[in-house]
């Protein structure tokens, strides 16, 4: 176990309960990290939509705090963190292009981007992992898979052998990528989608929940159904 002097203070960029809040609940239990604060990268506090929820436990931010930690609202968030002596960050922003830009800003400023790996996630031998990767509970990363910077792999998703998930893509719960699949930058694979082996999916595309992908997918499209069918290209209205 690390000593208190070795524990790293980490700022989580983001404040949404389903992502930043969830990650903070298990990241700090790993001894290596202590959550110093959450960050909203605008100069005004976040606007929170308090929609009715059936669960009894759900945390909303105030103007200055979230989950008992300070919430910093500032477009000069890197300077604010440096004032507080915080050099380690984790970007959890859901928007993939914004996530990439925040990662670039952090790198340029010399911040240390950490990975957040849930204890139940399984990473096989020779997998290549870059920085600011988030693996939620029971995520599986196969033999010699390559996971790019800023990728988020959600609960129970399976990334099989020799897959390449490129920068700032998001893989949702229970999605399955068979072997030798490539997922392009900024692409989102929604819940329980299945991609057969040796398929290439382009950048900035969306794979719908439950879709089954048996052919390559180009950039900038939305694909749904079984088998997967393109229903929208960037800038077009849905075809169905």
C-alpha cells in the first residue's frame, strides 16, 4: 500500500454523476490517488437539470462542490489547478471532441494524465494502453489490443485480441468487438452492439445500441439494426 506522502492529488475534469461521480467512487479506493476536486471548464457554475429519478441515491453539484469535494468552474482550469499544487488530472468529459481538446491542453501545460482502471477490469498480456484511458467495471481488453488516449470503455464491454480503439472513442456497456476490429477516433459504439472480427469502423461515427456490424463502416455515419445499416450521414437527416 502507498504511504500518504506517495498519494497523488487528482483533479477530475467533469462533474456528471454517471461518469465523473461514478469513477471517483472507486478510483480513490485504490490508495494511489486522492480526489482533490472536480472541474467544470467554464467560468460560470454548471447548469444542472434535476430530472426526477427513481433511485434514492444521486449526487448533484452545487455551485462550489460535488460529492463533498470542491468544484472549480473556470476556463483557466489548468492555471487554477497549478495554484493548488495539483498536477495529475483525469478527463471524463462525455463529448469526445471536447475530451480530446482538454487532453491536448493538459499535455501542453505539462499536466500528468492518469488512467482510471476499475479493479475488476481485465487486461490481457501485451495490450498497449495510452493515457487518460477509463476502464469501468468488468471491461475486458484482449491480447495485444491497442487502446488510444482518451478512450472510455464502459461496464462489461469486450475488446478482443488485436483490436485498435483509437483516440477518444467511447465503447458503451456490454458492447463486443471481436478480434482485429478497428474503431476510429470520436466514434461511439452504443450498448450491446456487436462488431464481427476484421471490421474497420471509421471516425466520428455512431453504432446504435444492439446493432450487429458485419461490414466495414465509413467515417461520419450512424449505423443501426441487424445487420447494421447506415441511416444517416453527417449533415443529413435520418433516412428512416
